[in-house]
C-alpha cells in the first residue's frame, strides 16, 4: 500500500464515489489522472474499492475495515501487473524496451 492508496480510500470514504479524473482535479492530489487510475485498478484488485459505473469507484466493506485498522493490507492479494492491467496493457507512463530475438 502506498500513501496515495490510503488518500484515495479516505477521500472516497469521506465524499462518496469518485473517478480518477475527479481526484486528479482535486486539491491535495498532485498525481496525474493516469497514476490515480493505476492505483484505483490496484485497489480494485485487492478488494478495497469497487467500480459501480464506468470508472466511478466506491469503497467496499474491506476498504472501510482497512481504514479503521481492522484489516492488514499484507493479507490482501498482491496485484500483479498482468492481472490488473490485462495481458497486453501497460501501466501509464511505461514503455516497453526493445525486444531482441536470437535464432
């Protein structure tokens, strides 16, 4: 868990549903929309937030329990990039390096 993850969950818990675009425009979130979207996908994978329409997220019971200190994030599933982003998607700002094949 990163500090940004906790800030995202605290914002959702306090204000209700949110989208990455809305958070990127909010004061106190200097991160880009792409970074926030990436963290939301990871939080969704761990079960702390859940989309209810498109990219609008709401906090889950597990997310509320985490914020209350009743759940340890170390016991939640650790998201792998391939599971979070799909098999061929890449995180925002990440570019694949050159591929070399030997025959």
